[in-house]
């Protein structure tokens, strides 16, 4: 019996390590249980396989019965809980006429509008702005330090579709700052961990997780499916790929970056006469000049500051309000508690956006 239990535990953790979801892991354990039960029923009592797996079908039946009872109890409890959640109460469905101005139409699920009440009362956002957020699709590159707060706040803000691309898995060293993940999800691919957190926060958001690296061959097509891209990845090569794809597809790119105590954020939209990433950084930094978080360290809350600012800029871009960060680089110095914003200029010889700039100025 001990052998079977060890096998079940091994299955569970192997599945978790490989990023298999909980339901599939339970199914695997249920299949193992059925196989053991079959062995103990079908084989003669002195058969070695039967001896290895407990020897008695009765004990396994008792164990299975107990497990079924616990499962059934949890299921009933879950049903009772969801049936009393406010969004599932029929009375909570917005009556005709209660939807805020500009939110008419099929975009909202019953009970969804009330969670955006604090946005809708903002003069600058209101019903029409919230509807724009609901209809928007935003791609977040990297579900790490910057992607964590950005994704959570975008989900909370009611962005209709959130794409997230990352090839990494959750590691213990991430949890000091990557607050979208959880200790229980160490080993799980970050995009699936982020998906769980987003669904838990706002089940009305449509999440598209891409568990892979953003490479040149897919970048243009992928970016073209979105209204806005947020880049919070920690890899210089990917930043160039994202920048080129966004410039070509004319999708605004909100770019955040971190070093130990300092964060930077800007918005790239080079067809607007403002620079792209390549204008600012024509070549990747020399090895050793820009240490990664793993090499140089980073203050845990700092990505929270910059990632939340990326979400702020995203909302402004999508709704079309305030002054964004196109043509401006905002720097936050956490150690000295200082902010500064500087103008940044396009490079007319930029291989990525030089043509777009020329076309932009020609068309006025
Ligand atoms: Zn450029």
C-alpha cells in the first residue's frame, strides 16, 4: 500500500513540476487507484503484484469511499459558495437603464458593471472609457516583476482580453517581487500561474497565455492581434524584437525597465514623431554594463511601482486621456525618492522607425 501512495505522491509532484494542471493530476491519481483496485480484485491472493499493492481490495475500497466522500462534500460546499456570490444572484443583474451611459450593448456580463463603478464615476473615464477598456486587447510580454503588477491592475481595470507571453516557470527567487505568482505554484509555467491569478481577481477577463519566448517569426502576427503591448521582459534581444514588431504593426508599446533601485518607463509610438526603443538603444548594452536582476539584485517593491505605472499609462492610452509618455522617459529613483521626466528624440537614421518617421512627417 505504501508503494502505491509513494507512487501517487510522485505523480502529483512530477505533474506540478511539469506544469500539468490540478485536474489532470487528480485524474492520473484516480486512474492509478482504479488500476490498483483492479489488480486486487482480479489477481489471485498470492500473486506478487497483488502483494506489492496492498493485497486486499477491501482496504482500497474503504480508502476510495472516504476520498469520494471528501470530494463530494467539497463540491457541494463549492456550489453553495458560488450560488451566494453577489455576481450570481439574479437580483444583481443590472436592470434596464442602470448601465452607465455609453455602456449599452452586449459587452458586459450580468453583474459585471458594478465592479468598475469607481472608474465609471471618474469624469475622464466614465461609461464610454470603461467600454473601451472592455473592448481592448492588451499583450504583456513577460510575466515577471513588471508583468505581475501590470497584469493584475489591467485585469482589475477590466481590460477585455489580456495576452501574456513568457517561457519561464515560477521559481522561489521570483516571489520576492513577482506578486502575481504564489508559493504553491513554484515550478508552474509563469503564464499559467498568471492566468490563475487573473481569473481569481476578475473572471470576466479573457486570458490568452502563450508559454513560449516571443521570437521574430511570430512577433508581427501576434502583436497585430492587440491594441497595445506592454514590455516588461528582462531580455534585451526580446526587447528589440517586440519594438520592431510594434513599430511595423503600428501598435503602441509601453516599455518598462528596472535596475537595482531605479525604474524607467516610456511609450513608443514612432509613427507619431517620437522615438522607438532602437532610437534610444541602437545597440544592446555591453556585457556587464547592464546586470540582470539575478546578477545585480533588485528591490522587491520597485517593479510594483513601475509595473503599476505601466498599467496607468495603458489605461490612458486606451481611453485616450491625459498626457501619455510618448516622447518622454520617466525615471524613478527609489533609493533617493526622486522622479524625473526627460524628453527623448527619434533617431532619423533608425533602421526600425526611420521610414515610419518619414511617412509620418510626409502625411503631416
Ligand atoms: Zn527608432
